[in-house]
C-alpha cells in the first residue's frame, strides 16, 4: 500500500468529534465484539485517529472491519463522538488505498453488488410475484422496494429461510390496504454493504440509478421491509435526490399506522420475542412501530429479551465484511437470550437478522441449545389476515 496522507484522516477525526473522547472506555466496555472476547477496541481506534497514528497503522488495522457498526457504543458515549461515521470514513480511505477485508462467502455478495453497479446486467427480479399479488411496473403513488431477498434465497438455500415469503407478504398486506405498489424489474441493490465496506464509488453508481428509478416512477412514498435498505434511503441517498424526496417508510411503520384497517383472525395465543435491527433501531430510532404491530395482533403476546430497544444486541452481520469466531459467539448468546424469554418465535424486521441467526443455528453441536423458530414481522401479519 502506498503511503497515505495523514491530513484527510485527521480531518475525519475532527468531524467525528474523536478529539472529544474522554478516554473513559464506555464504548469499548459496551461493544458486543469486545464482550465476546474479540480484540476490537473502539476507544483505541478513537485515540489512534485523534492522536495522529500513522495512516498505514490505522487503515490496515483489521479491527477496522471487525466493527459491527451496530452503534451501541454511540448510546453510551458521554462526549457525543460519532464513532460509526468515523469507521465508515476510515473504511472509505482504506478502500482507496486498496486495503479491503476478507469478506465471507468468497466476497460473492460484494461481487454481485459491483456487477449491478456496473450496469448491463439482466436480472430476473420479478419471478417471485404470484398471480394474486397486484403490482405495477413503472409508475404509481407507492414504490415497494424489495432489496436483495431474491439473491439471498439463491445464495443460501441450505439455511431454510424463505426470504421471498416475506417479500410477498409485504405486497399482500399493501394490497389489503388498497395499495397497488410499483415493483420494478430494474431495481438494483441499494449498495448498503458496499458503502460500509468503503467502496463509495460503486455505492454512488447504485444510488444514482435507484434514485432516478424511483423519481421517474412518480411515487411519493417508498416502502421497504428491509431495515438496511431504509437506512440507506433515508440517510445515505439524501444527497442524490434532485426532486422532492418521497416519504420513506419501513413496512412496520405502514402497518402500525393502518393495522385497524386489516381484518384479522384468531388462531390461539402464542408468545414471541422481537429482535431490534441495528439499522432500524439505533441508526433510525424506529423502536415503537414493530411493537405496535405485534400488540395489534389478537393472539400474539410479546416478551422482551434482557437486551431490547436501545440496548438490543445485533445479529453480528457486519455488512458481509466479517464473519469470525466472535461474531458467531454474539449470535449464539443472542439466540440463547431469545430462548430464555420462553417465546415460541423470534420475530425479525430485517432479512439479514434472519439469515445470520439461521446460519448460527446450523451448528450441529449447539443447535439444541440455541434453536428457535423465526418469523418475519410482515409474514406474521399476512398469515393473520382473515380470508
């Protein structure tokens, strides 16, 4: 790697308020990776950025890509340091200096995203649509953003997760609410993982394409069942809108507003617990909507895990940038916490959470102690619809 310039890194440290670090260690003490036994230390990275450690040492520190970017440290920081933004910017500089993490699954997902960013790739994105689902292709008031669920089902068939069932459920629920959404064959990956891996160039290619696609649809509302997609649209796509930004919502927010319009059936009470996705919760502050939806289901009783809401522990997905022993320990501990509630189902509101937990539950030595049936929130509601 050629010698990087120190000044841009110092500017990042200034803008992130790394200079304000009290050296209290609360960020490190609350980090799930640290608590699992990993070597990541948010405090050490903050001090390295603040004190002007050599660019090579900062950018080639593998811990930079071990960060889950779950933002739990931000909840504890008394100095208001934007550690997550610091990590994002440092990863971008690392990418420019040709340093990247060893991504899991042979970086197949990153390669797929870059193919979509390049363009010219013919996708079969709509085969999952069934005749009973009403959608339009080009223009409408509501755009239903599907994300990469069709690719997840193709890449991880052994996990036993039907991501497309959740995608269909979203359309079915919107139809019941009188909405016929735009579902476009030209949608591409939102680029969330590329951005968090430091590849801003290809992220921006995807952002420009997707924003133009939605603007040309004329939609004044965009709805997605994916927490990471919503975070990307609300925060990271903001500079790319040339026209008025549509209302950007997670499916749970739409349901929370309109559950009273759905006719629901009674099938007997069962107990669930809920996993707060990091992007939906700490990144966007959306905690109440999914719980309001669960409270509106006539036969569902929610029991919270020991760590929930702002204190929730993430699924250790890390934007497909890292999947090590410590990530698995985080997932195992979280699944044990879910089982300790006595819940019959673990409810998720982001496809990544379900995938990563499903992967952890495949461990033959641990399965009996951590296995718990999972359901997507939208799917759960769709299955409760009265005929």
